C-alpha cells in the first residue's frame, strides 16, 4: 500500500516567558501566514491543545503540513520561504519536536 501523503507534525511548547494568548496570537496571525507561503504545501493545520483538559500532555499544540513526498517537503523547507518560517519559531516556541509520518487515508472526504 502506498501512502497518500507525507505529513510533518510539529509538536510545539510555547515560550515560558509568553502568555498563552500571546502564543496563540503569534502562531495564528504571524507564523501561520508565513507557513501558508511554503512552496508545494498541500494542506496545513494548527491544532491547539486545551491544557486545562489535558494537563499531562507535554505540548501546547501541533501543526500538520502535508506534502506529496519527503523530497518535495525537504525542498519546501530549504526554500527562502522555509528559512523565514523556521527563523520565526523562537519568537513563540520554547521547543518544537517535528516528526514525519506517512499518511494512509482510510475515510476521507
């Protein structure tokens, strides 16, 4: 079975000196518009975690970036837009733990 897409999941911890509201504002209103400029990006989502409901979860949120292949994804992050995006991460994150997954869609619109 061939995967439908390659997905980069970025698990994010907010900066310790930043309020949660400022973290969310930066991610959604500064970082997300930069991410949407990445070449060949198929889909993008930001997922915020309700830490009051899930206090043991070690991250404040995670992003999902879909690409056709790992080669296309790597080229996207190596592009000028990718470099700008990655340079913005310290402006709102304490740490980010990216993983690459291969998606096998089961039920999909």
